[in-house]
């Protein structure tokens, strides 16, 4: 039986175009587990893979969607049986392999995790790679000594996917959250997620010649990178850490090593794609525990496969608020 998928094609001139098409199970790449997908989502990387590719997509035609959640339909692996609810994030699915923007997906068993207790497939995709990564960032900060009461925690790119989930998790855990945004109209939304201070993006986008400024932040989840990250490093309190998650503002890091040497600041790299299984399970369990579901719901914008070309373009322009949940059916 045929099923719907968002298929991206590339012309001989190199232009990509995305449209919903009918595929057969026989069209899917070989995999140990066939999943009937319930929901997918839209991350920054999905914007690249729906559109220009960003060097991530290996070959065309391509089915993007770096995340999905659904039900096992067929499995050659003893860990999964038909009817099991599963989640997939990372492993270059949706980039180098066909992904979740389809009603069916064929993948390796190693890439799946069982749906965490207490979450629906829809909630798991409201979290998605962005929220899972926000959780990994909070875990890394806490593993390096962050605890409530040490001072405000900064979240950059706060109205985006990673930033929204990080804000809600940190506030729920009792941290004072300062949210950096370039969109003043998101202030009420960010305060509702639990931010107590709103920092205009322009305040941190300006470079400074001073390698150290006043010690302000007890921790930072940084989705922006670039000049903003460089600036934030010089504002960290003694011995505190920044979790570097993203590059929405640029990949270059125009910084000095002075905050590391004189203030013992730590820069912690966060990767969600190749994260080992044990830590994936730990992070998903923490999401179910630390992310209030009413706050998660407040972040959600529903969408269908047909909406994806537009939303993909919007997220590349920093125009998506919170998390998009794609009902592929
Ligand atoms: P979103 O587009 O949802 O969020 C990014 C946010 O960053 C925007 O909403 C905006 O927030 C802010 N922003 C955008 N452009 C700029 C700019 N030029 N300067 C400063 N701020 C800007 O994306 P995601 O939350 O899905 O991803 C955020 C970043 O994290 C991306 O770079 C993504 O690639 C990366 N990422 C990395 C992962 C990993 O494994 N390390 C996993 C997931 C994501 P506002 O309007 O509030 O200012």
C-alpha cells in the first residue's frame, strides 16, 4: 500500500524542490525496523535538508525529517516487536538516510529508543532533537556543578526550539532564567515558560575589546554561537560553564582564552547526533521528569507534511517560535 512522504528532488541546475508524493514500502532504504510514523518535527537542520541541503544531504531524491516517533510495524531485531512505541533522533537520519517526513520509515534498530514512560508520540516530537539537546545541555551544566541559587542562567536564541525547551526545563528545576531574544514580541511567551529576565539580542551581539566583564551568569545554554558566545564567555561567574549547542548566529568564535585562564570558565560541547544509547535513555527519562507538559504544549505549533517547505524556509530565517509538531497522517 502506498503512503505519503515529503520528497526533495534536485534539478540538473542544482536547485532543490520539495513536494508530498506517494511512495511504496519497497522504495524505502533497507533497515531492520519498519516504523509507522505518527509525528515528526522541524529543527534548524530540517530547514537545511528541506531546502538548499547545507551539505548535509548525501543523495537525491531525499526524504528529510531528522526526528520521528511512531509504532513498530515490522522488526528483524529482537529488541523491538510490532506495536512497540519508538522515538528516533540523530544518527544523521533525515540527512544521510531517509527520515521522518513520511508515514513509514525503515531504519537500523540501534538508532531507536523506546518511547519514554509518561510521554506520547506527539509530546516526544514536541521535544524532538531541539528539546533533547536542551536536556543534554542542562545535564552537562549540572554535571559540571550548576545548581539553583548560584545566580541567573542565560539561554540564548531563547524563543527558538532549543531555547524554549531549555528555558522551561531550567525554570522548572528552580533556576532563575535570563532569556536572550531578538524578537521583543516573544517576551510574554518566554515569561510564561519561566524566564524572569529578557535580554535583548542587541545587548550581546556587540563585540567588546574587554575579554572579561562583570561576573553575571552561573550557567548558559547557547544556541547562537558566534560573537554572542564570545561575549558571554567573558560574563560568566568564576568556575561556571557554557553549554555550546548551536550556531544560529555564526560558527566563528571571536574570543580570547582569558575567561578560561583567569576565571576557570568551562566551554562544554553538546552533540545530540552520535550521543551514546545509555545517555539517550538518561536524557529522555529526564525530559519526562523535568519538562512540564503544559509548558511543552504552549510551545507547540501543529503542521502537516504540506506545510513543511514554508516552515523549513521560516526556521532558516529564525522566524519559528518554539516547536513545530508535524502530524504526518
Ligand atoms: P531555531 O531556529 O528554532 O532557534 C534558533 C534561535 O536563535 C532563533 O529562534 C532566534 O531566537 C536565534 N537566532 C536566530 N538567528 C540569530 C542570529 N543571527 N543572531 C542571534 N540569534 C539568532 O533552531 P533550533 O532551536 O532548532 O536550533 C538552534 C541551534 O542549535 C541551531 O544552530 C542548530 O543547528 C543547533 N542544534 C544543535 C544540536 C546539537 O546536537 N548540537 C541539536 C539541535 C540544534 P530569538 O528570536 O529568540 O532571538
